[in-house]
C-alpha cells in the first residue's frame, strides 16, 4: 500500500472499506474503548453550526458524525458524503427514520466535491484525511464548499509522540489492533493499514501548517488518547 498513489491508492482504500463496512462500527468501539463517541461530540461542538445551517460530513463512512450533527442541531441540514457506497449503505440502515429526514447520503470523492462554492456552514471529517491520495486537493475542496467564516473540523489518528509511553502505544497499534482486526472483522490487512497510515501521517503541527497554507485561518488542534488522536479546527476567512 505504501507505494500506491493517485487513483491506485483511492481504489485500494475503497476496496478495503467495502470489505470492512459490516464490522467497521464495532471495531471502532473496541479499538478506542468507546472513546471515539467523546471525540465525535467535540467535533460537532467545534463545528458550531448556526440554527438552520448546513453541515457536510466528508468521508462519512457509516455516518456517526452526521447522525450526531442531526441529533444536536434540530433544524439543520446534514450531508454525509463518501466514495465507498457500502459504508453508507450500512450507515443508512443504522439511521432511525426521524433522523433520516434531515440527513442526505451522497456518493462523492473528497478531491472533487459535487457541491457549490460557499454552500456549507461547516465541514467535518472523522478519520478521513490520512486516507486521501491528495491531501492539499482535499483541503482546497473543503475550503471551497465552505461559506466565508465557515468551520472546518477534522478528527484523525496521528503519529504517537516520543514519550515514555511510545513502546506501549506502538504495541497497541502494531500488534493489538491487527490481532483484533483479524479476530473480529476477519480483516487483518485493513488493521495493518491503520497503524501504517497513522505512523506515516503528518504530526498535528504539520497538518496545522498545511491547513494554514491552504488558506484556513484560526487553525488550532487538541490531542487525545496519549497524543495518538488529534482534532483540528479552522475557519475559512470572511473574505
Ligand atoms: C476510517 S473511515 C471513517 C468513517 C467515519 N468518518 C468515521 O468517523 O468513522 C474513512 C472513510 O473515508 C472514506 N474515504 C477515503 N478516501 C476518500 C475520498 N477520497 N473521498 C471520499 N471518501 C473517502 C472511506 O471510504 C471511508 O468510509
């Protein structure tokens, strides 16, 4: 996987999530010991959606962030977009009817979004950025579809920092997670992909720099889970 780029990388990622879709949510809960629910609440709070505003959950997968946004913002419109249709099919089945009315599911590639410029008040993503073939394009597209002053929030794994805990965190990443992935999801390869892309991804400071270089302002990040998770937030400039 490490040597794949462009369309080949995108196809690899799509095939992997297609196979994982049925067990994806369960694996998330187990790997994070249920902590991902708290991080997701922070993402939706930071999105700060105004009443009646529009939110895009990009790389929505099974739609955990999108559903939370609908629940927390009773008069908002929420769009969940992803290029793996099977992930969204699973998500739709898990969405109760009252929420479905304000949640649209759209097949879309994060590097070429099918939405007008300045359409959304907030764009959020969970565990997307480290997967995309062209990060700068993906950031530029998110900035384009935001309204002036709109909010960007991204939750993702991040290379574990050099602290005394590093050997334990690496053991969890490279041994515990792939073993659980093989036992629970029957997908050991996908759960080698997770630690490999985590270690290969940008440090939070570097991602913050890329956001600033993409034209975002008020760029901030907070770390969670012994520094292995980061939540970045930023704004599109008012003009
Ligand atoms: C790790 S899952 C995250 C799902 C969900 N956001 C969450 O928080 O659990 C990553 C998702 O990003 C999607 N994805 C990766 N690259 C993408 C791209 N270029 N365009 C659209 N979706 C993409 C995958 O299909 C997958 O559903």
